[in-house]
C-alpha cells in the first residue's frame, strides 16, 4: 500500500512502513566520503536480478563497492544511497 502527498510519501508492507518527506535545499550524501551517511539495506535472494530491476527503475550503481560478493551499493535518482544485500545477519 502507498500514500502520497506533494511533500510526503509512505510505503506500507507486511513488516512495517517507510516514510519519505521532501526537504527544501536537500543535498545528497557522497558515498563513501560522507560519515553522517544513513541508508537502507534491502535483503534480496539474487543480487544480479535485483540489480537489473533497480537500475531499470532509475538507480545508479556506485563506483565504490566494498563487498560486491554479498552487497551492492546504489543511489536512487535523487542521490540517496541504499544497498542490496544477501547477508542476513539477524536471521
């Protein structure tokens, strides 16, 4: 389920929800140099297939990939970093 508003969006799934809000004069972080970086990791079964999906949706793969066997770093079209990972350290 989703909710959108000109300055707000919410994605709701079985495990919870994520909210996004517009920030005036936003400046995207710089991977890997920005030490205040906060990002999301998405657990996936197949890095290659999911990479193709996020690239097709407008993401960009970052040049720096410290653990490319198990985790890939991307930015969304606005420059927000996120990772796709096959490592489930909790489960």
